[in-house]
C-alpha cells in the first residue's frame, strides 16, 4: 500500500501517462486492474456493471464505454525503497470523442497506445500515435487481452513494426498461453518453464540494447567490446531514445487475468520518463506569427506556469478546471492569474482527482495533475500563472478535428431560447470538439460535433441530465463562403430621426486569402477621415457580416479587408453608424468579388471484409469520393481510405450496413474546404434570399 497519496513528491518521483487507443481496446478495464494491483483499490470495478473508477458519468455507465477523459493516480515502490506517484488519464476511444484524448496529450510525458490483441491495428491507433509523435511525447504500446483465443501475436508484432517503425520492440513477451509475461530488459536470462510463447527472450533483449545504445556513441563502443551492457546502466540513453522516438516499447498484458500487470507498473515506474526527463512543453511567448518559444523547466521554486487541459461543469462542485503544473509550486493560498486576466483568483482548495472523487492536497509541484473548483473565469487551454507579466504565455495549440456535423435545435417551450444557449454553453465548454452558433439566415441554434454519435449523446445529456426538451432538425452541413477576386465596397449610413442623427461612411477593398488563412483586417485610412475611435466599430460591422454571410447565409472565410477611406460628422457620427456602414460596405464588396460556396471535405476510413471491397469503392465513387488507397487491417479485413464531401455521407452507416451485412464500420475526420458544385451554391443562395426578404 502507498504511504499516503497526499504527500508532496519531487518531479523525479512522478510519472504522467495518457492511455489512448481505439474503442474496445480495454483501456478502462486496464486502468481499473492497475489501480487494484497497486493497492489503490480493494477490488477492481467492472465496465459492464458500471462500477469502474474512471467511467463514472451516468451516460458512460449506460452505454458501457468512455465518453470523456478521467484522471486517476496510484503509487508504486522502487527497488531503492522510494516510491513514485503515477498519474493515469483514461481517454475515450470512439472517433467522435477524440477531443478529450487529444487534449490529454498536453498533460503527460508518455502516450500509451492500448491495442486489442484480437482486433489488430485500427485506424484510431494510427491517428493517435501520430498525434503523440507530433506533440513530441514519449510513446509506448500496450497489447491488451493476450489471453484471448485464436490470436496470432507474432503477426501482430510484425504489423506494429510495419505500421509504426522498427523502433517498436518488446520489453516483455507473453508466456504460458498468455497467462503471464517474461521480461526482456531487466532479467533477460530464460528461466526453465518460462519461455516466451513466441520469439526469444535473448533475441528481444539484444534488439532492445542495440536500439538503445545507438543514441550514445560511448555505449556503442562498449557494447561492441563487451557484448552486453547491464540494464541498470542504460537509463540515460533509454530516456534519450524515448524522447527522440528512437524506441517505442511494446508490453503485453491481460487486464482480465492479471498477466503482465505488475510488470507494466514496473515499466512505468523504472523506465518511463519523469517531468525532468521528457521533452519540454512547447510554451510560446507572444501572439500569432510573432510568438517565440520560451524555456519552461520543472523547477518547483520558479514562478508558476500551469495549463488547463480539461474542464468539467458539475451540478454540485460547479466549474472544475483541471491542469498540469509545468513550473513552480501551487498551494492552497496561491494567487493565480488566468491568461491575460488582470484580476487573480485565490486557490481556496487544491485537489487531485481519483475518478469523480476529489482528493484535497496542500500543495503540488511540477508534473502534478491538479484541479481547482468554482473559478468561473477559468477555461480550457488557459495558462495559469502567478506573475502579471506572463499574460502572453500560452501552450502551442494542439490540432483538433473541426466539428462539421450539425444539428439545428429549437426549445419545445417558447421563451427558453436563452436557457438553451446557457446549457449548451456549459456542455460545449467541456468538449473542445463541440461548437454552437446562431444562424442569421434561419434564426436557429446550431450545435456541431464530430459525428452522429457525438450529437446523439449530446442530446441525451441535454434531455436526461439537464431535463431540457428540444425539437431537432436534420443535420446541417458547415458550408462556408469566400471570394475569388478583388473588389471594392462602399456604404453611407445616414439617419435623421428628429434629434441627434447617425452618420458614418466607409470605403473598403477586399482581397481573397489562401485557403485556411482566415480573416485579416487592415486600417489604411489617412488624414483622419474616419477617426481612430470609430475604426473598431467598422471592424465589428465587418465581423458581423463575416458571421452572418454575405450572399449565401454561411460564414465568410479567407478574406482580407482594407478600409482606405470614409467620412464622419463631428456631431452625428456614432459607433452604431460605423458598424452598419462597415457591415453593408463589406456585403457590397463580396457581391462583386465573384463569391463562391465552400463545402467541407472529410477523410473517411472504412473497415470492411475483403469480399465487400468492390461494393464499397463503387458506392464511394457515386458520392463524389476519391479513394486514396487500402490497408490490411487483420486477416480477411481491409481499410479503405478516401476523401469525400461531408454532404454525400449523410446516413452512411445505414448504407454501409446494407453493403456489408452490418459488419462494416467507418470513421470521419475533417480534411479541408473546397468549392461546392454549382447546384449546391444556387440552392443555398436561393434559401438565403428567401429568409433575407422575410
């Protein structure tokens, strides 16, 4: 049993790991088994019974799979008599809930990709492994469920090396039919009756040592002379190999029968990097293109820098901001700023999380994952700090998928529109891949997510947990508008109502930007014809038009606006006048700039039995899709990779079920925007004109 979970530990005694990977890999069951094996739990819970520590949400219990990330911690002894605290983040595996898995990568040194031994390498494993590599994290693979029947583990090991590189090497190997594992690193000598089920322990040990010593010329020379190097002396080059991606350890385990659990804890404690050994976090100072990397180190005595990677809004606890401390020490009475906020908040209570339980701690230093409650201003991706001059420090943003599946919502009770917006704001604050918007054309509240399941479970949460009844309309596609030519726009807003009037005149020019560049506003006015005090109002008007659409009722993107002339009146010019003039001048310019509608294109990956390959590719061709290639998934199965317009994949699962007898499955990920067909553009323009006239 651990001495106490509340005792402060130095960074060297901490390990932070995120369990990522596809659904049904057994991540939650594995976390539960590790908690039990470490002594943190008296008995392991069950996903089927809804009794696990990390799947505590009512909807997670109902659907029997993770929908959000969950934090737990445990303690494990070291050979020298010390102990380490291991923070584990259990993440969801379904592609619709990849957002919490990606943000969890911002809080850890090591990403643990959990693979189901019977399912092979699924698309989600590839995607998350790449995300971890992009983030510069140390990576390892855990092959779970090695006790299942009919496995071909040698083939799976070959597939792992083919998919993720020759750097994938086993730290241990299954033995006795998957009932135990044998170590290949610390004690490589084979013991009688403990031979591996496949391969050779000696060969695996030799491959590991050779891979590790390659990063250090001195060790290479020594290895060539002596033939082997004691594992205890390889810690420094091992950590370097992990940091550089030169080694991706593979461990075998069964969360169900307990095989490999103790060995996995040993690997976490003795081999995985602590906060002083992992790659440093990618903090930036400044905004936009001018932002520059800054050095942040795990020094408990330095000023505080922490990053909020998860947010929950609980009925009883209120808003809970969960953060990783990268530098400095946070205590119960710390005064912390949120980003560029000028008013600090006091940390009244500091917590660590054990699932839904809050464990209060007096202080925490670099490497700890902690939480504060009831701080209304805190938000996802915020940097917490204790020095006002650090207000322009932020963590390099992680690339999140764009929510493009939409659903229009309308409260069943008239007058509840404001409450609907408030409830949805709480739900979208917790999930970085949910977004809400108000349609100017249809006056509807639209929520966007990553897929049908994502939105369906959002609706369940809205109705079952918040008791809010809504009517829904079919999914809406997130079209966008842009321009393809330069043009000029002008509008004079003049209004006289008997008292003080309104006057503002704006001349502007627009230019197309590269796809994905967003929006750029330039003040090129000279001579004070538009006073500087009114220029923010002009930009506000332009941004209103950007959000509402200028010719098809869709948000406008990838455009540069240059305001170069105008007029004002010393008495009648007001902010509202320049807001109106800026908005209408922009709309006028768009109409002359050869506007087009853009449609979202998605990457689609379809897992299908080989026999249905022809049906799948033929159907994709009929949906304006372009097939990019195929990959072998497991014997008898293929993955088809393609790009397709999102609008063509409405209710695709039903079609896929019909073609594959219910066996096929698919995932979507936003790729880019490209010009929509003329028929789609004309339909949207017509609908917008009808609503505009009304």
